[in-house]
C-alpha cells in the first residue's frame, strides 16, 4: 500500500483514522478487550491469553501505545499497561457525532 493522503482533512479526522486503524487488527482488539477486564497488567499476562509470540504482542502493544489507546510503564523486565481513558472518551465522542443523526429509510439505493 502507498502513503495515505491526509492533507485536506481536519486534525480530528486524521487522528481518529489512525486510532481506528490501530483497532482494525484482531490481536489489538483482543488486547484492548483484555485490558477492559483488567485495570492494569504485565505484558506476560497479555502474552498468556493470546495465541501470539511475546515479540508479536510487544509490537501490537507498541502500535496501541503510539496512537494513545494504551499507556504503560516499563520497570526493569516488567511492562505494565492499561487503557488510556482520554483516548477512549475521544473515540466515543467521535462515534457519537457519526451516529447522532436518525437513520431513516434510505431512498437512494
């Protein structure tokens, strides 16, 4: 795939596109789902619940952290991650704006 054109779109749209793109992978969705059930965890705990190698899980965690979906600390060999509530609130607000209108019978298709 080529470079995605982002010029001409507002900042919120570009930011949400990056966040939602990060959520578009089953492993990342599984990580987020796991973190919704756990206030915080060590990376090894996440690896134990996914059918992926530790290095692969670390890469997915890195992608989630890059877009602000999770936050975490590295302390020695342990990495502790949790969801970033600010980003999830922004997602909720953005999706609410998309669904704020009433969906009526579509007469064009």
